[in-house]
C-alpha cells in the first residue's frame, strides 16, 4: 500500500496573516513601547541627567523606595571605590555619545553590598546628549559564586602546599634515616663478604644481600615519588631528568628537551610542573603501552610551556572513569596558577598533554 498523503498544507507553507492594525499602531508608538519595556524588563533601568541626578527608574529593591532613589545622585549609592569610575563613565557618555559599560558596587540599606553590571547609553535630542539611560544587571549571585570558587581554590592551594611540605618531610626522613641504615647495612655485609669462605657466601647470605639491595632501591623509589631531593636542590630540569630516567624502565624510547636558562623558577611553579610531568608519565607507564614518549619544557616571555606526548593506545578524554584522578589533578594544579591544560587523545592515536603556566613576577 502506498503512503497516505494529506491535502492539508504544511505550517511552513501557510500564508502569514497581515498584522493587526492595533499592533502596527503600538509599534509606531514610542511611548507604548517604552512603557512595556520599562515595566517588564528584568533589569533595573534608570535615567540620569548631565549632573548625574536620577530622574526616573523602573523599579527599586533592597528596601529602597522610589523617593529614596529619584532626585538623588547616582554615585551616592556606590561605595567610594566605585564612585570615581562611575562618574568618569557618565562623563564619557555625555562627551562622546557612545555606549559604555562597567561593574560597580552598591551599598544596600542593611549595610550589605550588591554588585551590578552597568550599560550606559546616551539619550540625544536635537543632536545633543541630554541624558543617559543605564541598564543595571544584578550580578550579586555571580559575585558570590566567584567568591565561593576563590575560597575553594585557596583551600585547595593550601592543602596542596601542606601535602608538598609533608611529602618533603617524609622524603627527608626516609633519605636521612631508613635509607642510610639500609645503605650502611648493605655496605657492611658487602665488606665482610670477601672475608667469608666461598661456601658461606652462598644461600642465605646472598639472599640477605639481595633483599637489602631491593630495600635500598625501594627506598630510593619512595624518595623520588614523594619529592626527589633534586627538585629542591638542583631545580626542575634535574627533577624531570630523574622522572625520565625512571620511566625509561618501561618505555623503550623516551626523551626530554628543555629551553630554560640557568635561573631557577619560582618554587610553586617548579612543584606544579614536576607533578604534571610525574602524573603524565605515570599514566603513560600504567595505561598507554607507548613505545615513544617526548617531554619538552620551554619558556616564552612570562609563560612556561610543558608538553608530554606519547604514541600509546590513547583514550577518549570525555569518557575517563570518575575514579581516575590523574588528569583532574593536572587540571586543578593548572587552574590554581591561571593556566589551562590541553589534553589531546583518541583511541589508537596516542596522547598529548600541553600546559601553559603564567610565571609569577615575569615581565
């Protein structure tokens, strides 16, 4: 059977009816349009004269009344830190006849603060700017969200600083304590090994030496994972070289190039770069099965660029399991310094992690 067809014309093909004459008349009536916009807009709208006096406003809030607003200077409602900027914007609107924007802070009657994004537009008559129309968007919720995010980032930054300090202390404790005892015991046994008869060197004695050697190597690995002494003593280049040397046990071809002067970077930047490279190489060793890895660090002006790329199995960045925190750790460390990582990968095509970090105090 054939598909039934309808003789009813589609909505897209239906003729558009002529507009209602009353609607056309309303569209030609500026007063009617102004009244509708004035009453329905979600923004606060005020009109000020050349002296900055409020001559009209569509609505009030925060316990103000119309009488407390109209007839008063606009700048008197802003905090002193914002008054000068607002006065200058008004002057520019009247002088140039151009649109201006700025953010300002208003003191409420209860003593609290409100934040507004202002758009100032000229009202002209006979070619002369006679007033300014100001649309005020309340951005207090946005400011509160920004302040909450700032607090959270400060807490995260503090926690990371505490973590790094604890890592450093534990690393030094292992290096100056356990590792020294293990190294001393190993050297002591090795020194006496040659004095023993051949038959006494075999069996349990050799097994004890091997266990001590393994424990010594494990202590070095723990120190490097916690915080390698080279990072504090020699800087980021030596620290990354130690990471690359360690990763070479699992990656057939791995290289590290850098374009850095002999000057040390700020300690917090060196720590962040070290952790980013450490996490990237850890992911390569655990998940990528890569044959080639390239690590590069360079400085351009006031920014430090870090790049770690591999030819491994790759992955879908949008489908990383929630219990994998490595990439998120890289993102958060970058965000704390105002940087943004770029992670490029897809299954079968390897992975590249690129980071550009601003260097505090750099010109």
